[in-house]
C-alpha cells in the first residue's frame, strides 16, 4: 500500500513538473524587474508574464538556455514599441527593454529626441516626475509621451549628471537579423546605444513579449491596486 502510494505521488509530481516546463518553455514565463531602466512603464519589483510564443521559439525559450533549438522556429517579426525580454548571450541575465529599431533601420538621438530613418518621433511633455507621482533619485526629471509607428509610451529625461548617457548620438544602422533596444528611463538605461556593452541584439535571442504586469509587492503593501494585471498591447 505504501509503495503504491509513493509511486502515485512521484507520478503526480512528475506530471506537475512536466506541465510547468511546457508552460514556461512555450506559453508564458514569469519575470521580475530588477532595475529602473524601464521606469515609468515598468517599476522595480514588478512581476510580469512574458509570452514565449509571440516571436517564435529558440534556444532561449528552453530551460537553462539548453541548445535544443538551432535558430528560431515559427519566427514572427516584433513590432515597434514592443516591450521584450531577451538575453545577450547563453547563460546571461534576462533583460527587458523597448524595441526601437528593426533590421535595416537607422536610429539616432539628437538633443534627446528619437529619430528613426530620419523621421522624428512625436514627443509631448507630460510634466515633472513629481507631478506624475514617479519617485526618482534625481532632484528633477521630466516625463514625456513618445509616439512612433502607432505606439505611444512614456519616457523619462533626467536633469542630473547623465554624462554616461549621451543626449546626442551617432547614427546606428541596425544589421540584418538584429534589433535595437532602448529603455524608457533614457538617462539610466544601458541599452543598444552602448555598442561595446549591449549593442544590437540578434532576433534569435528574444525570449518573449511582456504582456501583463501581474503585481508589485511594494504596491500591494501600500494597498495600491492600480497596476495589478495591467496589460500591454
């Protein structure tokens, strides 16, 4: 009786683990935001659900980045403005940024304004971070609503010492098979602007698209439920 009972428990545990692996590899994977590079869109401590099927399946879809897939199967090209989780290299840390440039695009920032293929993205002033209840370490920062290719999203510009994050850049030509990322917190995001650090990311390194902010423990502790189950297009 005990032997049968133990075998039943082992079988049930195996089934649960198998289902979890399948879901995480091919459908949804949870992810927690560790830094402030995507403020104000994503806050530190946000728990997300990332869809694994949106751009197809590759090595980074597999647990522990196991090299079970060569290239990408069922690939679908990402869209401008998508918030994407990806890795620079196998075994590396998963990162999250906003997709700005597709293969063949020319991306440049001039005096804080984003240009894609020579076209300047629309940008409307929203107000200061304080006015929008966004807590930042800087004494003063500004919030803008940036619009491009039918996508709109908020970005932040700081007034502090941001010498490591250039206000004006060279033109970045996105190679074939690669994409270009920026963080919404433009003056505090290590992203594709830094060619020697991150640079252009191969499309085979995309893990998935951020679909939902599940919750943020800090918000729940303060009884703020405004961002619970917040969805992204």
